């Protein structure tokens, strides 16, 4: 029987999951896979947007409403926390070639951040660009983000969330940032979220959490999107919850988090069939990535 480990961050509102594939190779029969789930951090309010650095064996993630960034050292198990800002932080990813320079999403701003990965506060925060300054977008903020295989940053926004926890729909957008040029790709988004790319087929996958589907696009070399279509429908597949975080494995299968549904779902985007569902001990499964050997 193959044993795998899922390490996750439990918090009062969301769960942030980290999948560590400890054995070389992929299980031949998924029904024989045994999963172990292990917490690695203190309780967070909204822990999300993990970025794994294979060279340093370090994972970077954020706690959105508290403006904090965390670094998890895989070799030692140590978790370091730092304050970035007194405003929501949606993500913080390292700049290529540097261990101390990052790009982050603060409220509606993209910013450069400098942090040594050890200090309780970052040393520098510098604004790159701010989006959606118009009055109609008051209360919006950045949410889902990821760097594509070609080095472009993709980041999307979401509408304001009310006291009852509901998010105003059709207020968000999806952007990319490449060599200092900001480009808007989608508008009228509810909660911009999961992103993944298949370089073998030149496809991009995208999630708007308020639409219970995973979308596929053709993506050109310059990042232009076309031929949008649904490749997975939560309702048709009887999946509880809503789609949130997304990633892709080396076989081209997608893994999507079902927030409010307690599951991580693996499916084939070519036929939309579910391959596996992993149950978590929390209703809020939000973000994930596949570390190795897939």
C-alpha cells in the first residue's frame, strides 16, 4: 500500500493544505493510497497561497486578513512569521533568482517586498501598481494568484465581503503582470481563485469560486487567452462545496479544493471524470500544491 502525507494548516475559517508526496512514483491504484494528514502551523484566520521552493526546501504562505507571511522550513519543521502590512495580504511569491525579494498582493496593490525569511518584520514594501481605483470597486482586494511557467504573474481580485460572509459578485477581474506591463484578461469575476497551466497542450485552467466550475483556455506565447470552456462542473459531478485552489500534476490531471466541501478532488480535464477524492477533517479546504514525484 502506498503511503502519502498531506500536511495542512488548520484555521478557524479556512484550511490550507500542503501535499507532500514522500515516495518516488505515483500509486498504480489510487484506491490503495493511504493518506496521513499532519498540521504544521499555528491556527490561522485565512491561510493560503503556498509557494514551494525546491532548492531551499522552504514553503512561503500568508494569513490574509492579518497581513502576515510565513516561511516553513521543510528540513527542520520550523515556521517563521513576519508582519508585512496592516492590511490584507493575498499572496507573496519570491522573485526569480533571489531568496529575499518578493512580489505580494496587498489589498488592491501589487508590491515589492524584501524579507530575510527570519525577521519578525519585512524590511521593505514598495508599490508597483494599484488596480480598480474607481469608486464602484471600493472594498475589492487581490485574492488568487500564481506565477505561470513562463514567468508571468497572474493575479485576480474579488468583490467586497459583507458582515454575513457573502461576497459581492461580478466585481473582480483577472490580471497578468509581465516585465512591468499589467494586462486585464477577465472582468465581472466573483472571487478570482485557482490557476494552473499545462505546457504540453498550451492550456490554462482557472476558477471563479462563485461559479461552481473549472474553466479551460488556450493560452498563446504572449499570454493571450481564447476558447474558454468548462472542463469540470461541481454540480454535474455531485461535488459538495465550491471550487477554490487548483494545481496540475505531471500526468495533466487537475487537483481542486472544494471549499465548504471538505474535499480535495482529482479529475481528468479531458473527460471531466473524478479520479480521486481526499477527505479533510475540516469543511474549508482552500489551497494546495504537489511537491514532487508526480
